C-alpha cells in the first residue's frame, strides 16, 4: 500500500472530503489529490499535522503496517499483582473475606493462591516457599507482573532506555522466562513473555552487542565506544552522539525537520534514495528522546 493510499484511507475513515482535509492543512484540494494519487509527497509539517488529525503516528502514514510495527514498542499487558505474604493462610483468609470470594486456584501446594476478579489476578505468594523460586531477594511485598509477546525484544528496549536496574532473563521452568526491572523506589516489575530455549545465551550475546552499539537519541546514528557526546563536566553522555551533543549542550539549535534534512546526505547510498532516507527518519525521529514531545501527537 502506497503513502497516497494510506492518506486516502485515513481521510475516508475520518469522514473527510479532499476539500475538508485541504482546508485543515491549509493546502489546495489539488495538493491532496496529488498525494493520494502518488504524484507528489506531503511536506514534513503536513505529515505531522495529519498524524495529529488522524491520531496515528507518522510511521502509520509513511510506512507499511509491517514496517511500522517493527518501530513501535510492543504492547505491555498487566498480568498479575503478587502479594508476598509472611502468614500465608491468614492472608488467604483475609482476601477471601475482603473480596467476598473463595480462592480461584491454589497451585504448588501452599506456595501461592490466586484470586481472579475484575479481569485481573491477585496472587498471594507464601514467603516461606520463595527461596529457590524467584523472589528470594529484597524486602518488597508487592510485585507487578506484566507479559509481552516477545520477551527478548522488551528486555532490549528497556535496557536501551536505562530507566532502572534490571536482572538478567531467568528461567523458572520450560515455557516461563522472566526478568525484573526496579522502579526508583526499588519496587519490582516482573516481565514475562515468549522466549526460545536458547534465549539466555542469545540474550547475553545481544547484551554485549547493545553495550557496543546504541542509537543517538537526536540523529539516530549508531554509536560506538568513541562516538558518545560529553556532558558539561566532561563525563560521557550515553544518550547523544558527539556531533549532536559535544559539550553539555546540543551543538545546533534546530527543529526535528531541519535535523532530518541535514542527515539525509549521510543516510543515502547505492540502495537508498534521499526519499527513502527521509521516510525512515520521519518514522524514527518522533520516537527519539530529543524529539518525542515535538514529533508525535500527545
């Protein structure tokens, strides 16, 4: 499906004529018609305006659904809330009375009991049986459990964001892999999801690769060990490259659109045209730290 066809579908799905869309974008109806017939491409600012008007990301306009899906974070679903109980039986009795219901399931003897209500699960975990399971450290009492389709992909995403301390991916039993990420108050979020049998060794390899290569959150350039920018105190800035952030500030005061245009010569080559490079950056840049609030509808 072409860019023009996607614009046409979004316009029709939102109940707009070509004239109405043209009026909202301050362009002529002929311009909209040329976009939809793939005779020309909209300017960057018009793509951003349409993304806000149609409540989609710029990648939803510029890229095929399969390509756009690779750039978007996968959905994170709340699975269970784990309550770690010191007096297991007393806690089970308490929640049976509080929720006016009996235990839904009681697994592994007296290791944990689950209450399913309001489409959610409260799992009361017996503290005495946790050593050797996977809550053997820490003094926390609640754990938020989330699940995703691809555990390794989520691990790499959060590792790149560097928002909290993380464990390695661990195995409880075949089919159940997880890792923990800790919030600023040291509360635990457990992430589970699909994982292959050799995922642990593969993830360690990916971790080493991640240590070597990260993406500049301003221009999207892959950064090696010698490409990082510097903070005002001379320390390494792990978010931005040395070209965008040389000495504690951005080297150039420019808009996202100006940055994209200046990067095009560095992203074109034998198999990539300037227009291909522009499309890729229009999809990528609104997800980068420097441009998030500017480039995507809030």
